């Protein structure tokens, strides 16, 4: 069972977002948050459309999906 929650993933993204794009993978986020990569990937997909201050996009799908995050310009 994963200890990671949707709010934890959201807070992590807000903390990591910058004006320059950052590229992350669910397994790397899960490793840092001590959770399941599958749960993190599910939360990332859900948060993609909900975040208003952060741009979150699926970027690549080689061995696993890479997510591109950056702060939205005001």
C-alpha cells in the first residue's frame, strides 16, 4: 500500500515547479515521497487538468512517461 496521497503529489509539484520547465517521472517522484509509482502516475493524470498555476503535460513515453512541469505565467 502506498503512503503517498494526491495532496502530497500536488504539494511536491508546487514545490518543484519553476519558470523553467522541469522533467520528472512518476517513479522518481514516488521514490522521493516513499510511495508507489503507479499511485503517483494516477495522481499526475488527475492533477493535469486541475492545476491552474502549474502547467503539467505528458512529455515522453520511452520506458515510462516523463512529465513536464513549469509555472504558468500570470
